[in-house]
């Protein structure tokens, strides 16, 4: 019994020493892990402080000041307005420029459609401007410039150029206006491909009718030229190419009709030329 008791005590002693050893081993591993984590955070902290210090240094560095604005696509007037409006002449830090915010501000200028910005270190900001180009004047409660996409972008001032075709008869509802202006812009883009008396330069007015038709008025002909009715908005994108070809062919036919009227001396008697027929056109004469 005594020998068994001694062996039992030795086993218990070895077990306790083993547990203690396992505990200190786990504690050692935990300490090593905590040390590594601490070192990692320390390194991250040092890197962050270094970046922060570098950022503040660059903000104040005279070698990173905005010295030149390389603006492309804008005339001198718009360039000067953009530079003055957004304080690009105050030699601010290149690093402090918030390009997304600056882009949004610049695109609010009525004559600017879009802007691309790029830093060219150490001292230059490149500004690529897409300028709005008016194609016509849209008459509503006021007169607005309209671009080639059918978008109105600026109210016309009396001092500004107004030698553009005028769009009249626009509906009251904004959604309807948007649709009609898109179609008018499309018609004008087709006319851009024409030359001579039937070109866009000779167009005086586009009248939007309540029945969905459109009428053209030219400077040299005292007559209404009725076009075929545009397809519904829901099918417009699918029908656009076919409608363009059809419209172009009808305008070519209009030229032949006008040439015939001129040769017969009846051009000034015409009050309407209706192109809204599959097999040709109908010419209406006024009283002589």
C-alpha cells in the first residue's frame, strides 16, 4: 500500500507540474501574440503619423502651390469666369484641391456641359471643358438656348447672340416638352447634313403642333412645310434611324418641289407644302 501511495503521489505531482508548464507555455504564447499586435499597432501608428506629417508638409509647401490652370475647350471669357468663381488664382495647395467637388461646381456654369480635371504636379491643374453649343432657341415663358441633345441650358440675355432657329408651340408639361425638344433636336441634326437653301443655316422656325406634327419655316420661302408625325416616345429609340432616313428623303423631295415652283414662278404663292404623305407631297397655294 505504501509503494502504491508513493507512486500515486508522484503521478499527481507530475500532472500538476505538467499543468503548470502548459499554463506558462500558453501565457508565453499569449504574451508573444500581444507583443506582435502591439508592434503592429505601433508600426501602423508611426506610418499614420508620418503620412499625416507629410500631408501637412505638402499643404504648406511652396513647391506644391497651384501656379497654372491649363484650361482646354473654353474661350477666354469662360476660362476667366471659372478661375475667378472658384478661386483658382489664389495659389492654393495642389494637395488640397477636391477635384470631384470642383468638377460639380464648374458644371453648374451655364455654358459648361461637362468638365474633366487632372492634377499635373507640382504646379498645374488641367481642366478639359466641354462647352455647350446652342443649336436653336426654345420659346416657352422665356427664351432658352437648346443644344443638339434637345436640352435647354441657359436663358437668353438680350445682349447675347440670337441668330438661331426658333422653336415655338411647345406644350406646358415638362415631360412633354422634353420629348418634343428631343425630336426637334433630331430634326435639326438631320438638317445639319443638308446644304444650300434647305440647310440648318437657312431655317427660321420649327413649330410644334398639338397633333404631334412639326412644321418648318425657311427664310427664303413664305410657306409652312409640314413634316410627318413623329413616332411615339416609347418606340422612338427603335424607330429613330428609319425616321431619319425617311425625313432626309422627304427633304430631298422638298428641294425638287421648290425647284419646280421657282421655275414656274409660283414660289411666292405657296402657303403650305405638306410632306406627310407616303407617295409625295401636297402643295397649297394662296389667293393671287
